[in-house]
């Protein structure tokens, strides 16, 4: 892959066929990539199948030794996998970190098939590149004759993420952190199409005393138990992006120098799209052409044909696209609320590939619930009565850049407590002005209510809960242990928007 200075392929290891599941090697290491002409040193996971991701089969064992070749501690989480809690890769919840030069062994049966990913769960290592696709192949995949293309999306910054957080908290001037220092005004300016607010812009300073519009209902750090009222027009005032990045990457490339994938067979491609961003939601399109959505977060959905599909932070979508002979089809990911975009090109035989700008003509909107409301799982949860409904409150203070779950910042907040065997519903109440991609480890859940309307929605592991809204998810408490449950916006999580799920025995 051009643009990647260090080869990520490891010589001497098999590239496919883990049928006998010998223990294979994964390394946490570093690499250099070129981002719009500038070399950047990144962290990286290197495995036997190269930088396009790790491929393993359902029914096999996930049997790896993870070696830490970094000069700092690390630990990797296998996002979306149902596995024993001790192997889930979250420091403080499932296992200790791996020291420099150390290693950890993983061995568990793979019970799922679909599009997944892996990433560090330590500090900002995921933002720095310690992440990779994880494709769980289905041995009986009816689509196995199709060409497969993995599209791994990331947001990229040359800056130190810790400095970005400091700026978001008002500790310094930067052109990277979008102006939360202006007390929640940033989102309003965005929605009027005036562009990103520079936190260091002198004219905004006088507004810093507005303290996040704390007087507005539902936007203050909330401790009550009643749901926030639906305020007309609030969605338009939402903050869409915290952080302005230097680039958006598709398989480690920008759209100025995109990957061009030759389309081989019968002109039909299965795209496995993974949003591996730290803090960016995207809208996916295929050059205005209709595509067919067949899975979200690795789980099959009844097909939906459309021209644009949102994919939230940490979520995945599988799309089928037709690439007519002689045509070059751009697969574009445009940032929510922005013109910035990235992507790759699917090129049919003999196609001329045109240069594409990494800036769209018009801004994308906000991710809402339009698609989520239409999703229907092919294999919904078995029909059972709900034994317990738990409350999960999301709150925050945008001006101070404090994000909370269950009334506090981790670890000063309460976990969700479930009883072994219970069908459990969780009402997620987002009382903030931002959307939050909420992720539960070690389980899959079904979306069963959106904005007060019941539905038999998608089965998945990460759901975007829009500002000022409720969503209800349900799952079976059938994997006892302690499991991370958190906002997957890395900047929110790192300042404390993190909790966990814990079990008590059935009585
Ligand atoms: Cu969040």
C-alpha cells in the first residue's frame, strides 16, 4: 500500500486458513504514514494478514499472542466480540495493561461472523493509530463469491490529543479545539453554516461567561430522573464536532491520494466500512448511486437501498455496490456537519480515475435516527418479557468539557447492575447537546425504542444517541462479568464518560 512507509506484512506467517488455530502473533508497534505530504509517526497493530486487517473464521478459536513493542503500556479491545470478560482488553475492568516488552495470550471461540475491529483501550492510543479491522468470516457466507473491500475510516491529527483536551477545557488557545470556550455557542454558529469557531478568536472571548447556556432546560448537568422535554429546534443547535482534525483517512490515505481498488469480478463489491475514528461521525455515499445496506455492526439487517448512509463512531456498515465496467465509483465518507471528506475509488476495468477534492461543496447534516428507525434485524433477540429496565443518564457541561454517565465522571459514578439471565432493557437518556455513540462490551443489544416509539430494530454493539433524546436498548444478561459501557467518542470517554456493567446472581 503506497503511503505506508513501513511494511506491515509479517514475513513467514500464513495469511489465511487458521483452521487448526495455532497461536499467531499480533504486535503493538509503530509505523510511519504520509498525510498530505507530511510524514507522521503513528502507533500500529501488525498481524499476519497485513494492514488491511485481521481475518479469522467463525467456529475457529481466536488464538493470539499480543506482544507490546511500544515503549509504553498498552492493551487491545476486540470491539463487538462476544468473549470471556478477562480477554476483553479494558484496563481496570477486564485485565491489566501489558508493559513494554511484555505480552498477553488470547484464546476464545469465535461465535460471530461479520465486520468488527480492534483498538487500544489505553489513553489516546486509538487516536494515534493503534487500531485495525477485524473481519470474522462466515464459513457458510452466501456472498463469499463477491469481491470484498474493507474501508477503515479514521480522523487524524498532528497534535497531541492531551493538548486538544486541555484546549477544549479552556486551558489554552488552539485552532484544533472547536470553541466550547464560548459556552455552547459553537454549535449554534455551526448550524447557521458560519463554519468552525476558532477558540482563540478574540471576538468570542467576551462570551465566555455564558457557561454553556446552563439556564436552558436539559442542557445543565442533570441529576433528576425525569426525561428531558423535547425542545423544538434543539437538534439544530446541537454541537456536532468537538475537534477539528488535520485529515480524515480511508485505509490510511486521504482523498487527495486515495486508494484505487481494481474491481475484479462481475462488478459487484461487498464493502465492509468501519468507522475507526476517535471523534468523527461520517455519511457514506457511492457517487450518488444507490447501494444496499446488508449489515450493521456485523449483524445482518433486512436490506435497505439508499444513496447515503450514516456510520457513527465505532460503528460498521456492510454495503453492496455495483461497479459498471469502465466506471470509477468513489466511495466517499463525509464528516457530519462539515465539508471535509475522505474515501477510496472502486475502479472497473479500463476506468479513468478522476482527482477528487477532499472538500465537498456543501456541508453534511447531523446524524439523526432516520436510518436507525428503519433498521430491522434479520435475527432479532428471541421474544421474551423484559425483566428489568435500567436507567442510563448522559449529562455534561460543554463549556467546561465535562461529560458524565449516571450522574458523575468515571470512577465517581454508578455501574449498571444486571441479574444473571435477565432480559434487560436500558433507557439511555441523553440530556446533552451532543450525540454520543454508546458502546456495550461483551454483548449485543437490540434497539427497541427510539424517541418514545417501540420498534424491533437493529441488533448491534454501538448506537448513536442524538442530543436531547431517549433510546432504549435490550439484551440478555448471559455473559457474567464486568463489562465496559461507555461513550465511544474518545475525547468524551477520556474525560470520564465511561461506566460499566456488572452482574449479580439470579435469585
Ligand atoms: Cu460522547
